[in-house]
């Protein structure tokens, strides 16, 4: 009876910029390909890697504390206590954007490139670029 349960990681690398075109790189560590210009960039952030390796999560099946042991996310872990399987997923990074019209704050998931946002308060459309 292996249920597939997910736990979100508490740590995420800081958002990095492509040195080639200055757009945001997709979130991650290691060799990351820029979605805008295709340049392959090495993203490394030692404190995040350490935090990810040492991250402890509670087994969602039996609440035993399990150490991730790797900086990879998502990663599948097997609980040593109940043999339950679960996945630590990537933390979803959100950024705060201010609506240029009404100044209300929107929390969005950044994606590389330009996109159009619709302010939920004043319904104005505006563009953001990452
Ligand atoms: Zn680029
Ligand atoms: Zn367990
Ligand atoms: Zn607005």
C-alpha cells in the first residue's frame, strides 16, 4: 500500500539571472538552460545546497523525521521507520509585484520572459518581465 505523498521543500535557491541576456533563469541548481537565449549557465549556491542536503521532513505516513540527504528536488525518499514512500518537491518561489495602477501587491510565480498579468483588484492588464 504505497501511497504517493508529496512534501514541499522548505528551501529553494535564490532566483538567478542569465549572465548572457539578464532574464531570469528557470529555478534550480546545476546546469540550467536559459529559456530566453538558450545559454547554459551553472547555478551554484552553497548555503542552499547544504540546507537541502540537511533538510529534515516529517514522514507523511508515520511522522518520523527523515533527512533528505541530497540537494536534488524532487527526490523520492523511503521512510526507514514505516517504509512509506514520499517525494520532497521543489519549493515554489513567489515574488511580489506591485500593480502599476492601484499599487496593490500580487504574489506570483515568476517565469522567465515577458508575461501579462491581470490585477485582481483593479483589473488592469500590465506586463512583467523576468
Ligand atoms: Zn539568457
Ligand atoms: Zn514513515
Ligand atoms: Zn491594480
